[in-house]
C-alpha cells in the first residue's frame, strides 16, 4: 500500500492500483494528492465482471466503500506480473484523453 498526500488531500493505493473509496472522496482529490493538480481524474476506473478496467466516465459518481483503480498503477502492476490478470493482454479498456475544454468543464462541476 502506498499513500500519497499533498496538503489536505490524501489517498492510499494498493500495489494493483486498488483504492477503497471513503466518504467525502472525489477523483479530483485523488488527483491533487498524487499529481498536485485536479485534472487527472480520468486516470481512474472500475473493474468489470470480465476483469478489465473501464474508465469512470461520470467523474462525480464514486461511492464510499467501492473499490476503484488508479489506472497507471494497475498497468504497472500488470506488467510486473508474470501472467497478469488477463494472460498478458492489456486489461484496461481503451479510452480517449479529454480535451482542454472537457477538463475545464469537469473541474467546474
């Protein structure tokens, strides 16, 4: 488990990228703790039934008690695994980066 903290923002991430959401958490708070900014909220996903990670598209829809994943940490963990959770194939569903306008709009929510 690795803990990131930047001022009042704090998040603990398991080796496989798992984060247990606590009451009052937001993706932007995780971004602030890890990157010192509020715009990396697109780097988090939920595990689907097939084991692949899908980016969280509604940035304000995380719930206390659920497990979400920090995608860069998950991908690094997967590369270190000999077999990996998906037999060596990427387990993160493709997603596009947000445009600067989309990032600004999401921050204003």
